[in-house]
């Protein structure tokens, strides 16, 4: 096999690898884009009422008090 043929085969292999890399990187971009779209699509921001926030805050204060009491 002549050196020119070897170089031509190497160049062809490099071209195939570059095409495969391009396809894979494009697919990854599409997958990442789809993940972002899925996260935000159709989901509304959940809100808590003032009552619910107050109950959660009170429960947390209770947990902190218990934890403080157990340390003493």
C-alpha cells in the first residue's frame, strides 16, 4: 500500500469521525433543548395561601424549639 493511499484512507476516516461527532453533538443539543422545554411546559407556579405559609412557619418554629430543647 502506498503512502498516498494510507493518507487518503486516514483522511476519509477523519471525515467520517467528524460527521459522527457533528451528528452526536446536534442530537445532544436537541436533547438538552427538550429537557428545558419539558421543565417549563405546562407547569404553573404553585402558590401558597397566607394561611398555609403561616402553618408551615409555625410547624418549623415548633421543630426548632424541640431541637433546641433536646440539646439542653
